[in-house]
């Protein structure tokens, strides 16, 4: 028998093989079930595990096909709201990650609002119900939520413990989303909710858009420019994800973002500097409203001041590889 077994074994198989072959070295792969794996963050997590977490095998669950999955990874389809063949993959999983939710980068029409709301609550509910039905329940379940749940704040940092919850449609969605997740608190599965800030990466999300605007000369401050941007480099996002999944802390809510939020004006300045762009136009409020209308989005995504601080990560000793916006942008642009 091969002395290095590299496929998934359950505990009973491991005990049997250890007794039957005392000199056998077992290399037991940990299993991740990654929901909504075909988006920017999902694909980034897949790339990260391929090079940094080689003991993990990913079962990618998504509505659409995922091209070029690494060898040994598996894809399962779902609709995000009903049970199906994907539920059996949850049996004995080490980690479940839910990224599902319609993008908020759209106009807040009645139809889009309904889809934003339903895509988050339906996926969370059905995953929780599927976990409840497992005979061998997953060890850890992480739901990626949003730090936009906090109030608009220019001066007061929002930590997990002291943060003030805001008002409005986005906050209403976040509150309902978190309530749906924690409705399954009676599970033996460890549950962690990550309130995500803006994730910056080369291959998706908002960063390529901001980079393109800067190169077109629209890299000046947006509105007053004093609104705070809470952000995190995609590499630190992935590192933090595995950090909390393996943590023995009793914390169940984490702000996942750099400890150094920056004002919009400074962010834009550092972006131009990193791209070596000397020219820029400041974008007034009416310009932003017109632009948002033309590209089908909302100015809230730009003008709301998100002053979010990752107190639980700091207290538990997590070290950010890209703690400053300068180090983050330098990495993304080189």
C-alpha cells in the first residue's frame, strides 16, 4: 500500500488503517465546501488553497461552471435556495464557507432589492438546514457578511463590540442576513460571521474599476473625500479566513479588514502615486450621481463612510501582510 494516502478518510478508516498498517503515514486532506465559488473571492480562495493550504480539498458549489479547477477539486451545482445533490458533500466537512449573495453593485430598483435580499437569506437558510440534516456535521461554518451594517461614521471606529448599527436598505439586509445565520446556533458546528470591508485584488471586485477610472483621469477625491474606506488585500482576506477557522477563540463575529482605514482623498492620492498618474479630476457629488446612473450603481457604495476596525483579529494576534494602503496598492500594481 502507498505509504502516503492523499485522499479523504473518515475517522473510522483512519483508525482501521493505523491498526492494520502501523508504519503507514496518513496524509488526510481537509474538506472545504465553498458556496458561490465562481466569483472573485471564491476563485481567489481556490487559488490561495492551491499554493498556501495544500492540505485542503475544495468542493466548489456554484450556479455556473468554473473553468480550470485545480486537479483534485470538485464542482457541484446548486440554485442557492433549494436542497439538491450538493447537500451530501457537507457530511464530515472541516469547513463550510458561504459567499453567496447578489452583487450590491447595481441600482436599487424594487426587483434588485428583492434579489439582493433573497439571495442572502435563502442561501444561508438552506445551508443551515442541510447542516442540520447531516449525520456527521461540519466542524466550522463561515458566512461572509458585510461591514456596511455599521452606521456612516467619519470619526468613530466601529469594532465588533462597540460598533453602532446603521439605518437604511443595506443595513436592513445585513441585519436580516445575520439573524438568518445565527438562527442555527444550536448546531454543534462552530459558526463564524465575517463582516467584510472592501476586498482589493487584481482580478475582480472594485479595484480594477478604480484603477481604470484613475487612468482615465478620474482619480481625484470623490465627493468631499473625507469618507473613510475600510479595506483589505485579497491575500490577507484569505489568510484571515483560515486563521479564524482554526482559532480556538469563542468569538463569533469578526470585522475582516485592515487596521488602517483611509480617507477617500488619501486612497485616491496613493492610487495615483502607485500608478504614476500625475493628472486627475476631483469628482463632485453631481458627477458621481450622474456616473452611478450611467453605469447602473448607487453612490452609497462610494460616499458612505465605513470606519471599521478589526479588533478581534488584533486581539487574537493576527498579523496583516498588507496593513497599509501603500503596501497594498504597491503589491497590486507590481
